[in-house]
């Protein structure tokens, strides 16, 4: 999941990635989530209106679950992220940089 936002002060457009993660356990408004064998504590505060259970998938951005998603959506997002990481590694190997 990619989110674009515009910096109104500078006129720049920035890109933020929301990371698909699987909910492993829940304690009130906090969840223990996993993605690619990495565990994180995630706030469910922004999804109070959703019925979130262990085994569900959520989009995580800066420590907050911001959207519930299906397992299929999570897998599709990770396939795209993996392709992006492979391309970046290939570019780095041949000396292409994307720094501005």
C-alpha cells in the first residue's frame, strides 16, 4: 500500500509505505503483528470500529494499523515490495542510485 502526500510548505510530493502485517495477538488496543518474520507492537486505536482478530491482516504505518485487508491483498502487496527490493538491489549492484 503506497500513500502519497504533498508537502504544502515546499511543494514536494512524498511517498509513504504502509506495511501489510498479520495480527498475532491482541491486548486491548495494541496488537503484536508479524511480517517477514519481524514482530512489531502496533496500535489498533485507529481501527476501533473494525472487528480485528488474531489471524487478520492490517496495513501498518508509523506504528498504527490504518486499514484492515485480506490475506490476498497482503500477499499481493508483498510480491510488489519484493520486486521493488530486487530492482533496487540490481541497480545498486551496477552503480545506479536513485538519490536526488
